[in-house]
């Protein structure tokens, strides 16, 4: 199975602990007739300084890794930005209009599934390998619901999980691999376990807002992302 929707996220952090560029993963998903990018909220919003990161861009192998799509708006739930719950470690990114080919990217985008039931269910995690010639690798593992510091999470046993923040996890349903969560965290006490947030109410609230901007957004944090340089279209 080839997942074409996965891509790399680039962003800039400016804090007392670290200043510079970082990378993570994102995944294109279809929302109505548009596309958005879903990633880990910790790649977008720094809890320690209560600030959104800047210069956030997204690129895919199947789009062109040289095509850096600038992000116009980032949306997270206040349960991440204010309450610091890792079960809310999910962000949705709105690409800048006219900065990409909507037809091409819509074709490779994934579907999303919320409120999934997991009990030794097969999950596929997707990530990239290779330094020069990057390729997408997919591995099937068993996913189980669990609690991490009182947060509702989904766990998989996977070695070498560092550097996978935001990488998508998929579940096969009705002939399609649908994204059900993403890589959020790895505990020092469980080095071979990766954890992803159990998508539920928080994600539903964000999706409803994206589809209808008139919806109540009092539980959300919505930010225009500062781009410090121009990107070619």
C-alpha cells in the first residue's frame, strides 16, 4: 500500500531553550471540497512559551519536496494550548490559498476517522526513509487503547520512534486506509512504545469549525501563521 498524502513539516521555534528550524510530519486530509494538513500540536504550538511557531510549511514526495506550501492558519484545541493534555496533541493547518495545485493534492489526500475502537486492531504507521532519495515506508502494527498520565491514548510497540512527531497512523476500513491518529509521544519508561492521541470530541470540534466558520470556536485557538519570507507558487 502506497500512502501519497504524507509529507514533511518545517517550522521555526524562537524560545529561550531553542532558536531555529525543526522538522516533523504532516498528512494531507480531505475536508469537504478542501484539503488541510494534520500534525502534532507540539510541532505547531510551544507550551513552554505559549506561542505558535512561525514559517510553517509542508511538502510531499508526490507533490514535489521542493514545493513548500506555506501555512496560513493553524488550529489547536485549548485542551492542548491551555490545559496541556497530551490527548489533545493534534493540530490542523490551513494552506495558503493559491499556493498549491488543489486538484493534484486533493487526489492524494487521505480520509480521516474519529472515535475509532481499538483492541488489538491493526494500524499502519507511515514515515519517510532515505536522506537524498526519500521514500515512504509503511509498517503494520497492533494498536491498543491506553492511559498516559490520565490521557486517552492509542499505543503501538515500535522501536526507533524518535523524530516521528506528527507521522500519520491509519486504519483499514471499507477498502481504504483512513487516518485515525498520529505520533505524539514516547515515554522514557517505555522506549519501545509510541503513543498517539485518541481522537474524539476535541478533533470533532475543530473539524466542525473548519467546515463551518460560523461554528462556536470558544474552545479553539486559531492563529494566522507568520511567514518571514515569500514562497514561490
